[in-house]
């Protein structure tokens, strides 16, 4: 991950990786097929940890709105707590293979599906297109990428109320969205 962040995928060589890790080719081959496989496994490990934290926060919440808020703070806290992994996952070019692109699409689809559950909060769920959830997700994703690129990864949690405003407004209206700007962060989950 460190080499990818420093050099980009195109700049990584097996020799550089072996030197940085302090292992020989045989040890490397016991764990990975090649550089692509190593990169993929690191990406998928980071993504699985993020997915577990965010999706389980949503799923444990008693309502859609609280679930979106819990998931947003879980994502922000994960990014804050794992800045290198988040940077690796968010900013790296993914020309390593189709499986990473497929995973990212599946991950984003999971987020969009949870946002889209907000239509069930409406008297007439069909009055709003499922595309609204995609627009909300696109806005949130672009803001995260932009803040990361500006070096604000450690401050992502500060942006959650604004993101919640964007996410809640299409489903619950302007007044509910304004409330999101004043709702404090949920407490940190207790460690098992």
C-alpha cells in the first residue's frame, strides 16, 4: 500500500516491494500469485473492513434516517482512523484488474440501495425516482474525494451534517434536512 501511494501502480516493481517488505521471492509467492494479486488482496482487505463498519452501522439503526447518519459517521471515522488505507482505496487508479472495479461498483450499489430506502419514507414512494439516490451518492463521493485531495481526510467527520442535509432533503424535506445540521455525532460504538 505504501509503495502504491508513493509510486502509483505503474511505478511498483516486484524488487521494490520485496525490498520494502524485507522478504524474498519464495516468501512472496507463498502469499501472492504476482504483484496484481498482492494489490488486489490489499484493496479487498481494506474494502471489507470499510464495508463491515459502514453497512453494519446502517443495518443496526432503528430507522432509515438514523441508519444513514450512523453509516455516514462510521465511514467518516473509518477514513479518519485509516487515512492511508482510505487514500489507497479512494485515490488510486484501478487499472489493476476488473475485479476491483466490480467490487467498487458493488460497494457503491450497496450504498445507493440503502439511500434509496428513503423513498419508503414518502407517502408515495414511486413519486421519486431511484436515480435520486444515485445523485446523492455521487455528490457525497465527489465531496469525499475533493476533501481528500485537499488534505482534509482527518476532518471528514465535520462534513457529515452537510452530507446528511444533502441525503435527507429529497426524502424528508427541507426542515428535516436542516435539523441534520444541528444533530450531534452519535457516540463511538463500544469495543467488543
